[in-house]
C-alpha cells in the first residue's frame, strides 16, 4: 500500500487536509466521519445514561425524593429519544462508515460531502434536544413515542423535540442513501453480492428500511407540528381527528425502527462469531434471506404495540399471529450462530464474549417479546415494567452489546493498537452481571403490575426496585471503564499486527495494514 | 446483472416462489442459493417478496377469520 | 471509468431521493386511508346519529346504571348534565338533558366528543339525538340546554351493571366546520 503519500492522482481531496478542528469540520474521509459518529454516539450514550441514573435514583425508594414528577417524565422521555436516535443509531452509522468501504474494497463512501453533512446535522439536533431542558416548561414529557394529546399540548420543549426529530431523520436518510449507493455501486471487482460480508448485507437492508420508514416518521411529526401551530386537526378529536391514528402511523415507523436497531448488530455478531470460532458462518445464505424477510415482514406487525388502544378482535388476532410468525426467521439466526460455534476451535476474547452474551440475552428478550405478543397477556403487561424489561434485553444486551463487540473487534484495525484484554473481560463480566441485576427483576415488577413512566410506586415493589437501581448504578459506572479502555488503547495500547485475530477473513484484515491507512483501496483489490 | 441471455430464460415463477418462501422461513440450501444468485434478477426478488408479503397477510388474515367463526 | 461510476451514483441518488419523497407522501396518504378504513368497517362513527330501529325488545328483568359525565378542555364554558345518573332497562329509550353556559364575553364554537366506559359500550349504544352531532355556537354569557337520546341494547354483556357516558367540549378554531364534516 502507498503508505508514504505522494502518488499524484488528481483527487479533489488529497492529503493536504486542514489540521486541528478544521480537519474534523471539513473532512470528507469516511474514517474521520466514522470516528466522529462513534464519539458522538458515545457522548450521547453518556448523556442518556445520566438521565437513566436520575430515573433509577428516583425509583430507588417509593415516594418522591429527587425528581418532581414533571421532571421525571422529561427524564424518561429524553432518555428514550437520546438513546434511540442519539446513541444506538448513530453508532451503527459510525460502524458502517468505517467498515463498509473497507469490507467491500471501496476507496470511500459514494457521496463524501453528503456524508460530512449528515454527520454535522447530529450535533445540531442533539443541542436542540438537550437544550430543551432549559426552556420554559422544560423538555418534552410525553414519552419517547410522543403520543398526542400530550404532544399536542406541551410547550416549547415539544417543538424543539419535533425539530430535532426532523433533523435526525434527515441525517439518517442521507446516511442510508450513501450506504446503499456505496454498497451497490462501489464494490471491488469480484466482490459479488453473495460474497459480501454479512455486516454489509445487514446494513444494506437496514438502510433500505430507513428510507422506507424514516420519511413516514418525518410525516407524522410534521402533522403534529401543524396540529400544534397551524390549526390542522390530524390528531385533535375536537376537529375530527383521531389520536389513535397517530399511534398507527407512529408504529408503522416504530416497529421497523426496532429492527433498524437490531439488524446491524446481527451483522456485527455474524462477523465476530466465525472469526473466534475459526469457521465460516453457518448458513450464510439463510442469514441473508432471513434478514431480508424480517425487513419486509416487520412492516405488517406494528399494531402489537397497541393491543390496549382499542381494536377489533380480528385485528388483535392478526397482529398477534403475524408477530409470532416473524419471530421464526429471527430464531433461525440464533441457530445459525450456535451452529457456527459448534465444533469450532473457539477462543474467548472480549469481542467473542460480548457476542455470546448477545446471543444469550437477546434470546431472553426475543422470548419476552413473543410473550408480549400474546394478546391476553399483553393486556396485562402493556405499559408495565415487563415491556421495559423486554426491550432492554433486545436493545441493551442486544444492540449495545453487539456495538461493544464490534468496537473491541475492530479497534486494532482503526488505531493500530490493542486494547487491554484483561480490562475488556472485566468490562464484559461487570456489564453482564449488572445488566441482569438491573433488568431481570423488572420482569417480576411488570408481572406484578408496576406501571412504567411513573415516579412513585406501591410499597410491595420496593425490594426489586432497589435491586434494579443498584444494578443500574453499577452498569452505568462499568461503562466508564469502557471509556477508559478505549482511551488507554488509543493512547498507549500495544502495537497490533495486521491481523490480530487469526480467524478473520474479511478484506480489512487480509488486504490492509494496521492501522488502516487514511486512504485505503484507492486501487480496488481483486476479490477471488 | 449477468448478461448472458441464455440462462435468464430459465427463471420460473416457481423458482422465485421457492426463493421467497424459504426466505420467510430463513432456511435455504447453499446450492439452490447459488443457482438463484446466478439466475434471479433483483426485480424478480423484490416483486416476488412484495407478493409474498401480501400472501402472508392474506394467509394470516384467513386463519384469523377461521378462528373467529 | 471514474466518470461512469459517479454518474451511476448520481442516478442512484435520484432514485433513492424519489423513493424517500414517495414514502413521505405515503405517510400523509395513510390519513385518508385510515379514515376510509374506519368508515367502511364502522369502527369510528362516534359523531353520526344511528337509525332508530323499529323494534328493540326491552329487557325488563335487568337494570343498568348509566352515569353521565361532562368536561371541558381549554374553553371557558360550564358544562354539566342535569342528572348525574339513571337506572334503566336495556332496550328502553333514555332522554337526558345537558346544560352549557358560556362564561366569557366572546362568541365561542365548541365541539363535544363522547367517550364511553366500558370501551366497547359503543357497540351496544344507539344514539338518535345528540348535541355532539354538530358544533355548538354560544354567544357571550348564553346558556343552553341540550338533549341526548339513546338506547342501550339488550346485547350488552350480562356482567356489566354500570356504564359511563362522558362528553368533553373542545374549542373549535374560528371558521372550522363541525367535526363531522372535516
Ligand atoms: C422476537 C422478536 C420480537 C417480538 C415478538 C417483539 C414483540 C414486542 C411486543 C408485542 C411489544 C409491545 C409490548 C407492549 O407495549 O405491551 C414490544 C415492545 C417493544 N419492543 Fe419488541 N419484539 C421483538 C424484538 C424486538 C427487538 C429486536 C427490538 C429492538 C432492538 C425490540 C424493541 C422493542 C421496544 C423498544 C418496545 C417498546 C416500545 C415502547 O412502548 O416504548 N423488540 N415488542
Ligand atoms: Cu414492535
């Protein structure tokens, strides 16, 4: 590789990039942008995490101690919004930026300038969102799903939230367009679709889902905005609108959205498990097919979030059956990962630990999802801590654990240095322990009837809540360990070889030096 | 994708249906898949997938109707 | 080669932007679709009068308590039923009066929206006359009494002894037609 710069090809952005802060503001390099996405999402993870600590501190004991109910509601609302739109989604886009071009042998993303733009929209949106705490009336407080009538009534905070969702949506759409085009048009010669690493496949499908449903979200928040300020009555009962319609449109976006947050993590895990089992992925093609069909079918199950909103029995049964059937392709993936490990020569470095933790806990989350999909049960558990437990098992021990796995897996390639394996293992085991301590007991709380989004609770829930809060504090602190490990690795980790994982087979390991050079694959590799 | 017109003619509705159905279950033999990849065009699969999705909806709906009566 | 590639990329960009736009419009298209769906399936006709059935059998063996509730939301009206509850037989026609007063010194348009408990009461409730079928316009300090006429069908499940009929008045912005004719 041309590590020493010099071969003069007439490139718009050559190696004379500005330095200092201007480098980051003007950069169009996919690696720089990926790095910014990752740091941004980690910062938002800490902000959202701080809100979560506030929530758990209030719920540590019955009664109102720390947060007034109004502020508590703002905390739960912004915790959800920030984690979904600020932490998990941008983190996956960061991985896509770093990895997709390297894995398919492309020099950069298809639209480098648009890439820069879609990143820099994020801090703007985040400022609006976090800043809304400080406007009169405070931040939005109607839950991350912002159902009317609460969201048509709130103050300036709700408007700021609406704008910020608009901006975040625009950013995601631009990001996905970029990713789709890169994957479809910029593959190296010989890199056929069916040779693409699974991470690339899952992102391709995720990006399609994003352009499919993000505009619908943009539409529904626009309707909210015009209802609030321009006299339309989409959701206002008095004007002939219907607040339940909001829920239908929102969840038409919302259920595909949860798959948007999980499919790329399926991709990461499908890279990590074969590497550390030293075997090719079992049933690669089934995985591709299953991912594609999950994406299609996820658009016909949305009303399982609305079983108690009022629905004819026919509707309830339809969405119940459809939801349970869609768990089938998801289950097949779990079998594929397990079969990949079967008789492999496995080793358990931190990325592998997080991936195995992912499989284990994601299955629990999947099962509690199927339980929520059973109408007579869901009528009991809807809006209780059971649902909270379900989606934290799929989002925290699903998406987030996969993100950790990916970060540990690729950080040597990104920085040229190894992380501290011992500390990495500590990070895994502490996360595993505290995660379950926090969320497993919430199943019991939910089954016993503790409602979500309420700052106070009955005495009978006190013990489990205290356990859960203690677990949450532990989990929060553990993530600071992750920050330390990453900084330590970047600053003073041991030098990493080109291919520190001997089972790795994708292009970034086999064809690029470590650390990956600033410009990689300017001459496309030939893939056999 | 491929430009040899000879083997494209062999795409039958049945082959697309099989590809889509196995996708919904998430199980596909490698050899079948390679055959698909060589012969099916993206448009085939997308249209097949949408029709498959519709059939899925109709199927589930019929089962619901059956259960309710 | 490079030229070709970036051209292909731009074509792709156009297609995807178009698709995005289509999906945005689709989001809006869901609104009339939803309304049509509810109309066809009869899920959501709260504000239409029911036709008076010729013969509804009165089930004299059974008593039901109907509670009446009245609220206003964001408009300076006083709104109350003249009786808070009634004990009736299923199938028997019921007449109740409600009273609204405009406590302000401007003319205000209001629209009442019903809601029922239990939720499925609407399946067994036939309403022939109601002030919620049209918008109500009250002059400053005007008071008005308005009737509601309905029947609760004998098909109401046996285990239900008490039902609640509740109305909430919302202010209609000036110039808005009644809710029914949006
Ligand atoms: C096996 C597959 C799954 C099934 C059957 C399933 C089913 C359900 C059901 C029925 C609910 C509604 C519960 C209620 O509100 O009463 C729900 C809620 C939720 N699920 Fe899942 N789910 C699955 C996987 C996932 C995944 C992979 C994610 C995200 C990564 C996810 C995220 C969520 C979220 C965020 C909510 C709560 C939304 C809210 O009300 O705030 N689920 N799930
Ligand atoms: Cu869902």
